[in-house]
C-alpha cells in the first residue's frame, strides 16, 4: 500500500505532539486533534502538509546542527574512504590524504603519494587510532579512492575504486576487484600490527571481474543481491575534461562458489542513461511500506550534458526480489547539495507507517542561498562548495520533499561535507540497519535540548565556496576536525 508522504509525516508529527500534550479521543480527525492541542507545532505541520514542492525554505520541525568535539587523540585525516562500524570502533581504508584533486593537471592529479596506504582502526574506548600498511597482495586494490562499499552486520563488502595498477606515479585505473571482509578479524589484524589472523580469514572472498570495474558509484545489498549503482569506469590517468565511461546502470549480481574460489553469477544490468547516468551522488538507504522494504534513493550526482548536476531524485525498489525497479521523480527538483557528502539516513515510525528523513551535510551545491532576497540563486561559477544543511522527506518510492536550513537556522561550520562520513551512534540504529537512525529512539522521553546522533568525520574542506574563482586559487584540504551532529525538535 502506497501512503502519501504528507499523510505519514503528519501522523508522525501527531505522535510527537501526543508525547507532550493532552491525549485526544480516537474518533477525532487529525485536524481536530491538532487544533485541540494548541501546540506551536500545528502551524509548522500545516506548512509542511501544504508545501509547494518549489519552496525549500519552509522551516523543518527537526533541526540539525554540528559542533566541533575533541576526541582526545589523533585521528587519520582522509576523504572518500571505505568505512565500517563495530561497537565503539571505526575502520577506514582507501581514500585520499589531500583535498580536491587538481583540475588543470599541473601538477598531475591523483598522485600515488596522496593515496591512503594504511588500514586504520579508530578506537574510542582505548582513545587511540592504530594503522597498519595495506597487505601487499591487495595494496593497489584497497588503496583506491571512491570505492563502492556496504556493511551488513559484521561483514563489509568493497569493490572498484580509482587506483594505480603498479606503474607510474598517479592513479590510472579503475579496479575490478571485489572483497568480502570480516570486520572483527580486520580489526584484530590492525591492532596486532598485521601479525594475525591470516589474510584469508579477513578477506573471506576476493573476486576479479570486469563487471565490477566501477568507481564513484554506490553499493547496496538486499537478500543476497548485490547492486553497483551508477558510477563510471575511468581508464588512464586523470585528464581535465575527461569524465570516463559512465555505466548508466544498476548492475546486479550474486556470489557463487567456483571450485575453491568465488565468482559472480545471475548478473543483470538495468541500463538507463536518463536516470542512472550519475556519479558522486548521495545514496539514501530507505524503508518502504511493502514486504520488500529495503530501498534506496539517489539524490544529486554529476555530470549532465551542461556540466552540472542532476536535480531529479531516482527511487530504487524491489531490490530484495532481484528484479529492481527504477523510478524517476518528475516533480521534485533538488536545489542544493548535489555531490557525495556526509548524510544522515533516518526513519520516522508510527504504527505501520514509515517516512524516511535524509539529511545531507554540505558538499557541493547547485544553488546557493541569498540572504538579501531570501531565495536560492544560481552562483556565478557553477557547483560551488556548500555550507548548507538540507533534508529530504520521502516515502522511498515516488515522493520527496526538500527542506533547507537557512539563516538564522544552523549552517555547516564552513564549506565542508564533500566526501565526508557520518558515523551514527550504534544505539540509535533502526533494527539491524548499519546506517539508518530510528528517530523514535532519538526523541524518546522528553529531550530538552539537542540530541547527539553521531559524528561527521573527514572529507574535503574549502576556505571559500569557489576555490578556483577570480584571480586566486585557494587550496582545499582534508577536514581535520571531528564534529558532533545533533538533532533538535523545533516546536
């Protein structure tokens, strides 16, 4: 059954109101119940329910803010890595140790020296970070940038990425390797200084296949079906203006044993140059109403024929069945935060109803906010870095509403977020999900102030919106600060 996002959102807001206000009788309508509460949320609910899809500046009833925190120990500084969570430990590998790659290739972009050559465990209990060199047999494959990855319980899957083939001094190939990784064993390996366990106990499946040769896309796993979504196969060293070969596809496969090793089978490519010709986007993991409840939504991504991003969300459903459905949103036109960035996937639950809430923390944007007019405008130079926090309410199937926090609401603490990571607090996760926050847990009881929901780590930091604007080029860098991410009820 397909519920309207607006009806679900209203019901969830009603649930929140009922936590703090007198309980109405069962026979009263939603409007009557809202009116009799006298809650200041009433006008906010009405505004959201009646929102014009073109108006993204309506104030959200949940606000997101960031605050710098001191972990008490040094952490690796990376952007675009693979990551996993295990208790109070984070695991990161791959990615890069520098900011935005050089655009004019002078000096050459993606130098090997800036590739992350270590596997790191960040341990908040012992207050330290431990790193070991990537094992030699898999050095080039696991030091790649923008690898596709997905965590399922204690298992991490990673594939592809832009890396070096062992020749030259810069990245020059898209990897065609896939890894199944035992996260607890990987942590033990790092903490033992690379002494144990054996590599085949850590990398439990290693597969090489041209079907897997993708970078800049995203991975999803549902019911044993693996999906490589969008991205490209970049061949050779980086050249300005060369975008590589986009897959324009949703590639599906399953793992199968082949003798003493493993391979892929049951492959399927859903090719759609209109919907899936994208890379470096935000992929939101969502919960949908039907029995095949795990889905995904693509927000943003680059590059279209005009060299800009894509404003129309794309919905991916029926992933568990192995027969995926791809739907383009023809109503919503996303305005900000088009590029891969730290994101907060969350779900609102009220009885059998679900509505997903996705927040994107900065990144790179299409429109910028003009304080003088109170509207979004096109910048003089396309796709600047963003200091905006945007949120997307969606049923995960065919509807999205975009709300952007504008002044005086909280902004990003700088031009941050691109290729960064949001690490949710494990105790706030929804069911068995590795990344989706349960907002019923966040707002249980009566929170009197902002609630810590996780941390933003790494990514690219730019001193200005356009680092290559005017007569001066500004150097971007790795964001070296750790930020606590908070949610607050604004009612």
